[in-house]
């Protein structure tokens, strides 16, 4: 199994750029409205506590774009972890969406547990880590903090989420029978991306690109902004070109990096991902010096648009490596 992508970077529809900025919020809304607690899982209702499984991993971790997600490692064989879990349940209800609790039963999901324990560097139970806007943050390991200590840790996580990433907490699904939101209502997005989304709504792709760059200046690790910027830049490069002319130029000039790069952009925008990658790998093979480096860098930029975990990217990286070395 490949390492789990804790930053939740993934493939999105290149034909719907705005979906890149809203994907996490949409997944979060679906997760928040989903029934809580599988049979025997012990997760209380309310929308803020989840029994983490391989099936719901992406949707639950996507909530970190709205509130810190606490990933708690638990086992019925560890009395201390059970005690900590009871305290977490109480605090999840008390904080009412300011953080989300994702409980991983290491006995029920051993493969997922092994993967996440390794990635999070967990040495023993009780243990918990946080995910804030897709970024891992340590909490405690082989320790059983009391309620007040957990409150202090959670307050710090919430403060970091608010100040660095603009997280406002999970809306809807509150404990105590709160009214549910209109299912057709559009979920709130990341406030950091509001300016870019407004530009997209107005059809101002250049303005949206600049807005995403502004976010990345302050938050270089902002996954959604980086992914969306790559898509918007792809649209800017291809929106006013004549596809037939672009493909004629590429056919006539096989070593012209600019011609091949633009043709690859059209391939990617049209959903022909492998064709785009193959074209640029071949261009790297045919060129040398600055031209080769230019083609290589353009290909790496297209990898970023799709996401490093995509198998087509993995395959193309291997092909690029074989060409270069």
C-alpha cells in the first residue's frame, strides 16, 4: 500500500476549476451529514466524532479544511486509551465543532493503523495527532493527559487553525438535535480563497491566479490554493489558442519545447493526461541543455496539476527518470 496522503491532495476535474477550491468543503459537508458510528464502533452521534476507516478516511480528513481533526489511536487492549477516549468524547461535545475527533481502532483496522502509525511516528498508546488544513501536528504519544491538559492542547490547535489557515470550525450537525442545514445549500469554502473564488465567478482567470499566488505567498503549504493555481494557469495558457494550429505546430516542430508544451497543455485540459505526459517525456528525450530543462520543468508543473499520488504521475516520473539518467 502506498503511504496515505495526509495532505489530501488528489485528482480533480480539470474542466471545473472552482471545484478544486471547493472540493474539501463539499467532502466535509457530506461527512458531517453522514450517520455516525458503525455497529460496535462506539462513536457517539452529533457530527463531531467519527470512527475512522479506510472507506471514510478522505472525507473525514477533508474536515481539516474547516476545523482541526484530532486523530486518536485507540485499542480495547489499552485501558488508558479508552479513558482518554472518553474524555475526548466529552470535549468533542463541549467544543461543538471547533475540532473534529477521528478515532482509529488499531485492532479493527490494522492495515490502516500500521500505515498511519508509521507516518505519524506513533510509538505507543495512548496517542493522538492533529491534522490542520491537511498538515500534521503532534499532540501526545504514550501519555494519558487529563481533561484540562487536553483543553489546553485543543485550544492551541484551534488558535493555530484560526490564525494561520482561517479555519472557522465545523458548521452543522451540532449535538443536541440542532436543525440541519438545507441539503442544497452550498457549503462554506476556505475564507482565504474567497477573493480567488469571486474572480472565478466573474470569469476573471488572471485575477483568480493572482489571488491564489497571494495566498501561497503567506501560506506556501496551502494545498487547495496550489492545486487551483495550476489549473487556472493551465486555462490561461490554453483559452485563446487555436487547437488545430497548436497541434500542427507540434507535429511540424518535434524539438520545439514551446510548441510541445502548449500541445501538452491542450492534452491535459482535454483529459488526455497520459498523452500530455508522454509528449513532454519524449520532448525531454529529444532535446538537450536549456531546452531539455525547460521541457522537464513544464512537465513537473503538469504533475502538480494532477497530484503526485496519481498513478499516471508515478508512471510518468519513472519514464522521465529513465530518459534523464
